[in-house]
C-alpha cells in the first residue's frame, strides 16, 4: 500500500470511529477498518472478559450462518491467549504450523497467514485484532508459502497505528456509555421521587375519599355523591401523572433519529396525551455534539413536564433555532407561571437546578423568564462544536 493511500485509509478509519459512541459500534468500525487496511479476507476483534473468555468477539468476513455453525465464543487459548497475555504483535506465514495452534471447530473457515495486534491502554489490554488470509492485489508477486500473499511490515504498521487510536476510541466509548447509564439512573430516581410525591399521594387521597363515600352512601347520599365526584377527579389526575411518567420512561431514539426528529416525536406524543396543545418547530440547526444534543433533549423534557404538571397551560411550544455554530432551545407555555425567586426561597426547584447543571455541563447557558399569571419561557443555548 502506498504511504499516501495508507494515511488516507487511516484517516477515514479514525473519522468513522469518532462518529460512533456506543462500544459495539466502535468495535465493529475498528475490525472493519483493520480488515480493509490490511487487505485481509477475515478479521476479528476479541475483548477479554477477565475469566479466560471473551466478553465480545466481533467478526468480519464470516456470514451469520457460518458464525452460528461455528458455535460458542472462542476461549482464550493458543495464539489468541498469547496475544492477550504478551500484548505484542504476531505475524505468521501459516498459523496452522505454529506450535501454539490448537485447531478450530469443523465449521470454521480455513485460515493460513495471520496478523494479530493488541489494543492496549497503557498496561491494560482492552482487546486484540486478529486478521487472516491476506488478499493479493492485482499484479502482486506471491512470495508466501504455497504461492500465497502474506501480511507485510507495512500491513503490521498500519494495523498497529489503528490499534493505538482504537484504544482511545474504545475508552471514550466506554466512558460515554457509563455516563449515559448514570444519567438514566438519575432520571429514573427523579421519576421515582416524583411518582411518590404526586401519584402515590393522589392514590392515598383517592382511597380515603372512596372510604368516606362508602360510609356516607346510606345516611347522606348527597355528600356521598360529592365524594364520588372527588374520586373521579383524583383518579383522572393520577392517570395523567402516570401517563406523563410512562412517556418519560420511554427511551428516546436520539442516537437513531437525531435531536430534531426525537423532539418532534415527543411533542406529538405529549400533544395526544394531554389537554394542552404541544407543538414543535425547528429551522434545521447544524449537527451538534452528542452530549449537547442529549442535554438539550433532557432540558426540553424537564421544561415541558414542569409546564404540563404545574402550570395548567392551554399551549406549550418547543422551538429549536440555529445560533451561529450552535443552537437555541426555547420552551414557552401560557400557563399560570411562577415567581422564580419565591420558588428558590421555598426550596422548591421545579427541576431548575438540574436543567441549569445540564446546560453548564455542555458549555451552554440557561435562562428562565416567568411571573405569576404570565406563563414561562425556558431558554437553553449551546455553542456547538
């Protein structure tokens, strides 16, 4: 491979890795890129599980049917174990003649020349790339055993360079997924708290009111009727709170659909679920870093939830506009409004603290404009990336 061609291929591979944040997506990009860089027919990437096996084993060049026929994930033995234990590259003209070779399942494709490169972060081996059966480019002089092509010094150097960057991409992807798991845990804790505060209390009131109606139904039918009307109202409020919680628990398709489509879909769901009219408008802002899109989505959800739960609005409008290289999110409602300073003094935050922390965490700003009887406007601006 020519140097300029190799550098271009490495650059394309790095860009592809940086576009993906989920661990499995990064692993698939790494193994696919390594296979293309080295011109291999087969490629695999194994991530050790710490117990002599592999937590993940991604393959390229083997069909789904072949993979199913091969059977369970391989154990760490032979050359695979050596790769992970010694954390040094291995290049063999024929893996089958190596003393460490221990064979493979009957359905496994026949492999000969082999190139293995560890993916390491300092002393920690995150995984290893395994490549087999070098494909001969047109016009190549075949110098390997049996007239085959074999992996070269250039192949090893390119894959080694890819592995160094793959370690960074894989570490970042793991940190991203852990951060997302923590965010989900915090969101569920918040929802559990709100369910306890709102729904549980309403259900308790509902039970007491129903008991009162039962006691009054024979001796004071008129008061019993009034209590039953209260039961109906409380049941409707509890159902509304549960509906809102279910919508928030439903996973947002942010990574698959993008911020605009996700906000539009959630506005449509909320519009159907609540008496208030909920709308979304957007002028197609620039693509933003994933962490900023996630923060914008969460702030929009919190602001809309606050309006629907506390302000009894007739209308809630969500807008997303371009601001230079960044974006401006605005959530406006025509509900009862509130005095932000009075809320702060009373120790009730209405999610304002968490929204502000989300904005600051991604380099953005949050402003809240509200007054009793005047509705509320929540704005979050991010600079982009």
